[in-house]
């Protein structure tokens, strides 16, 4: 387990969100030490809320930003179903 927590700046998150999506106001992205997972609440064009999850393992394997992009892509594709 790493001693540094996985985290992202709001601008990093927004840069990968689809057009019209954003971070849910009043919520803070957080790190779950037990699950070794970073989560953030986002909304889509219809104001549906989604949770983006990035595991420490994914960030270690792919890199911090590629893991964030993949997590956001997964949420986006799930929203299309």
C-alpha cells in the first residue's frame, strides 16, 4: 500500500468529462483507504449523478491520468445504456 493518496485536481477531472458533464456541487472527491479507491460524484446532461472510481492498482498500472480517463469513459458508456 502506498503512503501517498491518489488524488486529482478538479481541472484534471473536468478535462476528461464529456461536454455538458461536471462535478456535483457540494461534494468532494475522496480517497477510501480501505478499498484503495478514489471516487468523485459527477453529473451528466440530464443531471443524473454518477460515481467515477479509480483504484490505486489501475493508477499504478496505467498511470494516474490514463486511469482517470478510463474510469470516466466507463461511466460515460454506462450512461448510454
